[in-house]
C-alpha cells in the first residue's frame, strides 16, 4: 500500500509544480484561496464563509484541491447532530454521526491550526508532497481548554483558511493529518484496512471507501491486501511467476479464464513452484509487453468471501499509433487464516479504450 502512496506523491508533486503562480508559496493567501476554489468546484463544497453565516460549525481538510483524495469535514449544522462528512467527486457523500468526545477533540485541536512555526520547517526525507488545506467556520470565537487543570481561553477567528506543504512539518498539515486519521478511524470499513504506514494513506483509504459495496468491512480488508497488483510501471523486466504466485496466493482448484483460454490451478500442496495461473499471467505479461490491473469496485459477500472488478489494460502499436486495449475483469477471493486467496479470475474480451489513442 505504501507503494501506491509513493506513486500518488509523485503525481501530487507534478501537480504542485504545474500549479499557477498563486502556489509558488504554499502558505500564501492566494494559494489557499486557489486551493479552496478548486476543491469547492471539484467536490461540491460550500464556501466556508457561507457555512459560517448559515450557522454551521465546520472543520474541513483536503489535499491538492481535492485531486485524487476526498475532503474530510466534521460538521455541526443547525437542527443536526455532529457528523463526519466525506466529500468526493460526482457529488458522492458519506455521512457518519460522531460522538461529543470526538467532536471536542476536533474542536480543541483546531486552536493551533493555521499558525506558522519559526524556522524553515522542511522535512528533508519527505516523499509525500501535497498542498494541505484546512477551512474552519466557528460560531463562537472563544474556545475553552479541555484540560481540567487549565482554564485558558483562546480567542479564535470565526472563519479561517490555511494551506501549506505536507513537507513543511507545520501545524496546518498536522491538523489535516489528524482529521484524515480520525475520519478513517471512525468509518469501520476504512479502519478495517489496517495499519497506516504514513498519514497520507488515510486519505488514500478514504478515497477507496467509495469503491466498496456489500459487506463493506470485509471489502475493506480485501482492498487493503489486494489493491496493488503486480505491474511493471515502466520497467522493462516482465513480472515473474514467483511474484504473481505470492500475490495471487491461489487456492487448490482455482481457475482463470482469459478470453477463450482457461487455466486451472491443480498441483501438490507441498509443491513450492509457482502455480499454473501465475505462470500463465507471467507469460501474458511477456506476450503483451506488460499490462495494468485497475480495480474499480470491491465487494464483500461475508467475512471471508469477496470480489474485485475492474479493468485490465495494455498498449499496442498499430501502424505507428499507440492504442490502449481494455477488458473487464472479475476476481473471487476467499479468506483463510487472515490471508485472501484467489478462487477465480475472469478477463473478458479486449477492445480499444475510448479516448485513449495517441
């Protein structure tokens, strides 16, 4: 899973590099306004100033203007209980009631968000480069300390926006990380995806929950183990059958149908060599010059059974023109001893992918 976020980090870095001059300095007010404007349009958010006027209390966070990852928003609106709302593209929403204990934590931790630390604040080994943005709307500018030993009162602005680089080690990005982590912990299907090696993985997992269906907790566990299929990713060397075998972890009797070809995994239990399905996939990788597997939906049919559907793609050159070929696939997985094992995999007919010819 960390590899997925590393690749997303490079994409985020490229996006930041190509951003307008407003974000030459991530902490500039112009950059914050730009990020908020982009996220508002992309994710269907309401401007934070309007939220405050309408009586809402909002603690909102997003990365790179809502590109790739959803926005996390803890909200307390008139006539409603406190809730967590995850905003994604195409007006997709996930709502979840939150406890007063969690709400108090979100509120209390916001007191330092947006403040600037003294020093350059650069994390030398940072590889997860994004623009982190927070937006806050308050109805009471006085925030009392939750520490019983302290009676301190913070006078805070009723509305606040702030942005900075996630590589800056600042209080704004820290608060974004906190809200992402709290949101993932609150959603059972996101928490079921397991430990997060880096805080930005919480954002990735929150994006993934929109792919889940059926038994969403089971689907989340399956996603966490199998969302990153073997791929060349620009490398010349093909994927070996040993690599496929470790990822597939096939059951005895598992089948794979690729077009008009069917392979059944039948071998001795004590045979350490790669299974027939993994050998076949390695051969296909060589024949096609590499292919990509893109999961689009993950479903759970119970605690120990689930499926993944998506696309298999590869590129071929015809008369000097590169064309992307795509086929739908469906996998069935069963969990044994905590590990998901492949039971069946069906790949349909390949056709040119619309809009992908060069």
